[in-house]
C-alpha cells in the first residue's frame, strides 16, 4: 500500500499480560479510524470491499458449478492422477476440465474459436 500522507503508523509497546500500554494503543486506533473517516478513506475501503465480495461470490458460484458438473466430476480423478504421474501438464489438464465444463472442446478464448486442434 502506498504511504498515507494523512497517517503515519506509530510504533507502540503494550502488554495485555502486564496491562501496560493498552490505553495508548486504543487511543491510537481511535485516532486512525477518525483519520480514515475524515479523509474518506474508510468509505472508499468499504466500497472496495463490496466489489471484492462481489467477485468472491462470483468465483464461489463458478467453482461450485464447475465441481458439480457431471462430466467434470467424472473427468477430474483421471486428470489429477495423470498430472501427479507427470504424463499430463497442469495446463492441459486445466484446458480439458474447462473444455468439459463448456460442453466440449477447449474453453473459448479471446479471438479464438474455442475448439481443440
């Protein structure tokens, strides 16, 4: 992350066991939050989190669909074994899995037809 001109992280010492420095730590945490709020950075971080969560949910759904696809489920054990044995590269295994998921052939690629050669 680039340095934030509005906030320089302090170096503090504290110990919960010895109950020392905790008040100072808490004060600095509150100051940091105040700076984030006043500069709009907290709201920006929250908006960025929403975008990140959106894509995380998309990835999860796509992976669930991929793993539950009947052809893919049938194909995966053999492909994983071949990759472990060194008789198939990870790249080719991934292409076969995605091809099966997309209904045959290689997955569509930008500028390509999506069929295997």
